[in-house]
């Protein structure tokens, strides 16, 4: 497992429970950019949800840290009922003030490195249909529409798939 990875001025490392409030705040700020009517689940306890993700024994939360500040987060694990070689990227956010600075690319590369080390061959995710910025990012990283999960009419999410490169 990756415990720390430096790339220039950004360090990618495993998140710790004491960081959940900062992580939840970054999550809400990033998600707010593609929900024009406001975030769904407005009263949801994101701090507790992130604490659960960080403490979950079968999950991983990586964070990108720049000058001592968390500027990116990624949460992934094997989804319930999926083969062991599959991993789902549940959350991936970069501080909106740091978009297009390379942080997302570095964080994604760290995820792929960990997936490869863990023997994962396939990664999946779903992205909100209104989040075209994220869709473009994922396409540049090699994600493609998931042929096993085509979008249903009226669905608000697109399902993407990524082939984890081998050694």
C-alpha cells in the first residue's frame, strides 16, 4: 500500500481520521460546483461518512497535500458483490482553487499505482452527468464508458471503466 508518494511539491499519502473535517469540507466545495441547485442530501453528515471511509479496513483514502494543506482526495475499495480484481473509485475530488494544476493527475496516478500493487485489473466509477469537467478529466486518464452499465434513460450518472495497466 502507498503510504507516501511525492511528486514535485505535492505529497500523496494515506488519509488519517483526524483529517475528516478538512476532507469533508473539500468534498462539499468540489461537489457544489456541479450541482447548480445545491448539494443533494444537504443534511448528510459527510464528516462521519469520510471517517467511516478512512477507518474502513477494506477501503483506501488517499489525499494530495500541498504546502501542508489537503488539496485532493480519492476513496476506493472493492464494491460489494464485485470480483476481487475490481476496484471502485467512490470519491475523487480536487480543491476547485487548484483545478488544472496537475494535482488530479498525480492523485489518479497514485490510485493506479496502488490498484496495480493490490492486483486490481479493472476500476469502475460513476460520474454525475452534469459534471463535464470531471468526465473530460477521466477520459484523459483513459476511462471509457462501461459497456456492462450503459446509462438508463433519465439517469443522472454515467458509468466508466478503466483497465489497470500491468507491470
